[in-house]
C-alpha cells in the first residue's frame, strides 16, 4: 500500500528535472516498471541529446509515464523500450511495446491518456504519434524541436 501511494504521489507531484534529470527519471521509470509489473523495460538514449528546459523535460517524462502505464495496463507486453534520441533538429521520445496493440478495427488509439499525452506534446511544441508496431504492439512517439528546449550534451575534456 505504501509503495502504491508513493507511486501515485509521484504522478501527482511536479518533477524537478535538471539538465540530466530526464534521463535519470526515465531510467527510474524503466526500473520501477520491471520491478512493479514484471515487464522487461529498458531505457536508452543518444549521447548527443540533453533537454535543458525542466518544463519540457517534465512533459516528456509524463508522456513516457502514461505510455508505459497504458502499455502495461492494456497491452499485456513482455517488453517495453523507452528511447530518447536526436533526429536532426528534434528530440524524439519513443515508447515501443510488444503487446497486443490496437484491435484491427481501430486504426488509432483513443482515450483520456492519449488526449493528455497529445495535450502535453502540443504544450511543448511537439508532435505526438501513436502507431501500430509490426508484428505487434504500439509505438508512441513525441518529437520536440530542439531550438530553445534542448542542447547537445556537453563534451567532457580528456
């Protein structure tokens, strides 16, 4: 009960995400998903991407959190992959699961979670897509312009 209460509280409380905080938060989300749900979940990211705006980072984290929760709740996946990469002048957050996906009669996902994710993406100037994965599962992607929101990860001197 206490663990569930903490997870609920984390979902309601604002996150404090600094320059490296998004990657750490997504790493923790993957670990919690593995532990709590028994689903193989991993996070990976490109070394050339770092979101420097806490507002954008928080919205991206909440999109990932909702997509992972939806996958586990509705998709019955064995695996979930969370990726944050740079594609040209955009940051791309992608959540891919190998669950049951959408029924063949539905071409797009609907529901409050999807509307919330879309609202969050719009708020940060991003674009959200939800597509069927092949051979099964879903891919939720959010692309956000890097201009003003993200910067290349600082290079360490050798």
